C-alpha cells in the first residue's frame, strides 16, 4: 500500500524553494527555515509569490512529487507533471469506458455523493433535534437516490445530481450555528461571494489536486472522466472522484471550523469585484486542520481495512483502475458508514 506522505503548504510570500542533494530547502528572506528529505513529501502546494528552482522542479518530476501552484487566495494555476506512468492498456480501457460505457460509474459516484449529503443532514438532526426543512431535504435526497436507479443517460444523471445539490445546499444554512455570524444563501463560485462559499471552494480545490495526483500515480488520465464532460484544462476524472468526498470530507470540515468558532466572518477579505478571499492566517489554520484530518484512521467500507484518511484518494484510484482492468465487476465509490 502506498505510504501516506506529507503535503507541504508554502504560503509565506517571497519564499524560495530549492534542492540540496536529496533534500528540499525552504528559504525566506535569504534564511533557511526548513530542510526536508524529498522522499518524505508527496505534494508541495505553493500559494502566491513562491519561487521554485528549475533543479527542484526537475527533481520533483523525477521523484513523482506533485508540485502545484495556486494564486495567493487559492485559485489553481498550474501543476508540474513528470513522466507519465502506468500501463497503456489501462488508459485505453479508461478512454473506452468514457466513450462507450460511462453510465454505471457515473451512477455509482453520484449515488455515493447524495448518500453522503443525506447522512450529513441526518447527523445534524440526531445532534440538534428534528427540523422540518432539513427532514424534507432528507426525504428529497432519498427520492433522488431512487431516481438514479432508473437513470440511463448522463444528462439525466447530471439532472438528478443538480436537483439533489440544490435541495442539500438549500438547507445548509440550518447546519451553521447562528452564533457563528455566517450567512449562507446558496452555493456560488468563480468567484465565491461569501465566507462559507470561499471555504468550500478552497477545500474542493485542494482535495481535487490530491485526487488528480493519486489518479496519475496509478496510471490513469485525470482529464478523462465519466460524469464530467471533457474540457480543456480541467481534470474531469479528478472532479468525478471528488464528488464522493465533498460532503463527508470538505463540507463537514467547513461546518466544524465555523461552528467551533475557529473561523469567523472577520477572517475574510472582500475585494472590489465582490469576490471574498480567505486571509493568510486562516488558510494556515485550514491546512493544519486538513493535515490532521489526513492522519485520522478509519475502516475503509469496501476493503474493510484500517487506513488513514489521507490515503483515500489513492485507494479510490486503485479501485477504479481495478474495475477498468476487469478485476472488479463495479467501481465501489467511497461511502463512509
């Protein structure tokens, strides 16, 4: 099993990363602040004005380290990709399934997504008592899962998913503590117009890059998906797998950070354009919380083995590859019990 490797987040503006033998050096204002063995790092996320030496870039590509660049406020810019790995026959099978038979995989992924949304709402009722609006949304999501069983086209599957998402986010404000001061009036993006949407988009972006790296690690093409249509510059397959983790991982983390008072409305900056961005110190808190989450252990619902949460993208990538090779009759999406 792939060892859980650390993710290095560089957020201090003006940082310089370079290579020294088999180690990564981080400098700030010409002072060495960290020296890490490269084999202990799986991902390097650089935010804003972060400089990386050409030798380190080449070293990351050679060693399979996922080097990703974001804007200072978390918008994805680029990712360094080393030599393509994996079996050409696996990628051929992926392309064939994507063109001819994407329905089964897409249905399984969306069924898991809606079930995760439903379970998040059910947990809220267990902890805070019955709320008619939330209970109504749960019933609607149950019906959406039943509808999926009969869906036989991608437009229909996407339509069911879109309706379920509208029902889910329609009651998302109910899950947010009134004491937090946050107001959520629906999902919006590009750019996010409130703090909750900024947090959701930020975590979705981070997890999406983790998933993309995991897919490449098993030899799959992250740009060719089954649910999301092909689009230049988009890792559609990574977005497919991300659907399984949105409610269980990202949404739950956002709610926990807000409801515990760890993040407040004052931790954001509103630009003239209307976009709401996360302050640097708050991003560091998110990274710290995300890293702690990755170290948690769970029993994988399909493998029935204890794993760390950070391994989930790699395990789902492996399971998808096994299905495409014909070793598994169906792709088992992640759905925590």
